[in-house]
């Protein structure tokens, strides 16, 4: 209502929260949801732009911030991109690993949560 008539806000803190709720993320991370850097497919494709251009991180920044805080990166894959990345572009996954110092894991998910959140905005 603050933004105008007919505008709704999806109830989720972050993009990844709209794809997988806290319970699902806790299960995927073995109870260490806060020790995981959650990526969507968009983050996977644009991580360099975000970290290097917008945050101005270099390898030293990534090394100081990632392995000391995060145990792994989990890519929430609701689009079936994991096979393509793993089989056709393994160097892109290795580049993220080399830059951050943490392993990259793909987690296949359904888009049902996102669909439900969007439908709730229409009601």
C-alpha cells in the first residue's frame, strides 16, 4: 500500500529465500544455514560482477571473507543448470572455488515455493 495501489511484495528476505525457505536451507546445509553462501542461477552467472565490480573485492578480500566464514556455496538449482555447468563448464565452478576457497555444490530444488509466494501476492 505504501508503494501504490495494486503493488504487492513477495514475502521473502532474499531471492534465495523465495526459492528455499529456512527449513529447507537448514536441511540442505546440515543445520548450518548461516555458514553457506546461497547462490541462485543468476548469482552463479554474475558472481564476478557482484563481487569484483560492485563490491570491489580482489582475491585477498575473497580469501579473507569466504573460507573464514562460509563452509560452502550452495547453488539452488530450480532450472536444471547443474549438469550443464558441471559437464560443459567445469572451469567456471573451479574459478569460483579458486577465488573463494570454498566448495561449490548444486542443490536441485522445485520452484513450488516461489510459485506459492507469487500466487499469495495475487490474492
